[in-house]
C-alpha cells in the first residue's frame, strides 16, 4: 500500500479527504504515515485539532499530526472563514480531540519521514504550500527522496476562486508554491479546472443525509454547511470537494486525465499575484523547469460514488 503523508489546512473538504483516506486505510489500500497542518482555511493549530478530531472519529487515532507554518513566506496570513466556518468545520460544536500534536514541526516531520522511507513517500498537499517550501529549504536532497507530490491547487482555463485568476491554496503562499513547482520531483497538480466539474449535488447530499452512523452524520452536517456557502457560486445546490479529488487521484491516477506542462506562479502581478501559469506552447520549453502533470479532467461519477461509499463505510 502507498505510504501517504498529508499536508492540509482542515477545512471542510480537507476533512472529507481525511474520511476518504481513512476508509482506504481501513481497506488496506493506503498507509497514512503522518499529517502536517498549515495556515489556510484556519490557523495551523486549529487545523491540527480538526485533523485529530476527524481521524479520531474515523478510528484512525495514532497517526502523528504535526503543526506547521503559521504564516506564508512573504505576505500576511489570511483565513477562509466564509467557506469553512470560523472553526474550519462549519461552526459545529465539536469535542476537544483526545490526542495532541506531536510537537515536531510539519516541515521537520516531512523531511524525517522522507528520509525514513526513501523513494516511497507520496505527499498529498491540500493547503497552502508553505510546509513543503520550508522542507525544500531544510533539506536540498528532499526532491530525490520523495516518490510523488500531489497538490490540490491552481487554476488555468478556469477562473480563480479567491481573486479573478488565483486559486486559494496558491494565492495563500505564492512563493512557497513556486518553490514546489521548481523542484526536481514528480508533481501532480489538481487545479480548479479538474475539481469544479466533480461538484457533488443535491441528490448526493440527500443520499448522505439518509444515513445515521456518526461519520455519515458529521459528513452530512459539514457538507450541508459547505453547500450553503457554494450554492451562489455554482448556481445550483452543491459543493466542490476539491481536496478529496487530489487524494483519490493520488491513490488511483487512472481516474484522471492529464497534460504535462511546466508551471510557474505569478509573483509580481498587480491583479494576478498567486496565479498559476502553464506553458502550453508546442515550442521546446524555454527553461529547464520539470513539467508538472496537471489534471484537466476526471471520472466524475467514479469520484462521487467512491467518496460517498468511503464515508458510508464507517
Ligand atoms: C482549496 O482552498 C481551500 O479552501 C480548500 O480546502 C481547498 O484546499 C480550494 O481552492
Ligand atoms: Ca484545503
């Protein structure tokens, strides 16, 4: 089973991703070796508490959770309370987690686990990329030690979701994201172009709401709140579970369609800072940046059914 290290900003869709992965771990098709948290939807300590809550609910206690970067590399920190609630989980009144973060920092944990499992670690990053950028600065050999990095982030032909062109995870730390795309490791990027068509809709939400088990009830409560936030954007009842698509493509890449393109992050544009830019020319690349595999589509029905089945498996 692939060894997964998550880096996230839990967050409603991060929580759904954790539930999906917990089901895969129980089924023996993935191993979760650790989780790091980062500023983004909420502050990184709240993200860690939320991660512990979700893992405990799913019966996955014992996975090390490390708090990571509290702010971006070169700008002020911003949180996303409108999309996820002020506590990151739909303002639900949740019990304190039983477990606690390990005390190691997330970038240090990432480096340590990459060194402990050379060539084996798949990093799935579903928040701003500050921890990955910091880990690249800590250990310059890191790219050669990691099997693959799967990132939820960016927008190419799809509009942005935080500014006209920028997607939130990249916009929250553009410098860190550019470090990740510049490094010599295999990156799979799952942008809004791929995630938006997978939005779950009213029928999916109703099927989830029909179940009474604690995990299903929790998932239904956060997803109904998330759908309230998403409906004006989608113009129909639904919600985009971005982060779960990244995790699913990490475990089953065959569900996606991809193009291979060098990716850069706009760091200076007055209107476009934090935008991902790909080189779609058929000319030879003008620089030596390693191409990223960018997901541009996926098997939408398979995504929706597998996510629901995972949540209902508890
Ligand atoms: C991304 O931003 C966050 O709010 C979500 O959790 C997801 O990772 C989508 O742009
Ligand atoms: Ca996220």
